[in-house]
C-alpha cells in the first residue's frame, strides 16, 4: 500500500511575495463578500414585507424561509466562486487573492462550500479570537484553512508585481 504524500506547494521563505499583505486584504475581501451575500437577502426581506402588505399580512409567513435561504445562498456563493476557474470569491478577486490546496491545486465547489461552513462554525464556537491563529504560522492560515488543507495567497499578477519590487533574498 503506497501513500503519495505531496509536499507543501507554497513556501513562505522561498516565495514571500505570495503571502505579503494577504491577511489584511483577506479581511477587506470578507466584507466585500458579506455585501454580495447580504444584498439579495435584504432584497428578499423587503419583497416579503411588501408582499405581506399586499396580502394583508398573509405574505409575512414567508419570513421563515429567509434564514435557510440565506444559508443556502451563502454556501452556493462560496462554492461557485471558490470552485470557479479563479479559485476566488468576488471579494478575493477585487483584493487579488486566490485559494489553493496546500499542495497547489485550485479549489473546487465542495471545498469552497465546506470552507465557508468551517469558517462560520469555527468563529461561532471558538469566538472571533480563533482568527488570531493566523499570526502564529508563516503562511497566515486561519484555523479552518489548516483543518481543510487550504492556503490563501496573492494571485499570480500581484505576486509577480511584488516580486519585482522586493530586493533579492528578502525574507519576512
């Protein structure tokens, strides 16, 4: 029985440009993604409210569908965007980030969906202090990244731009 153990594809000592500024830009990307998730949910809530007025209150019974629909929408959003060809959500694309597996493969739908679920569970159960894990590892991975075997890095154009401006032999 042979087991093919793959080495880490991204070494922060050899390629510091892949991890330069990732944590701060990842936070901004989170807020951009939050807006993309929240906007349709808010619009649906406003529609249900207006529908409730038109139906003399009967339409407000649809509010119970809003929480499960919001969860499904968030899971689909992360699954489709992270599982897409750029392996990045819209917020991550704006911030020039991408998600890869620890051995360098692009993300796929199930990994993107599970990544979102793992993030929300880890923050819900362990409080936001779980995000401090990123300060104690060289790849700036969060707890759910470590558990799922993913890494968030700068995309190729940004890494190339940073590489051009870094002095040779730079180590963070």
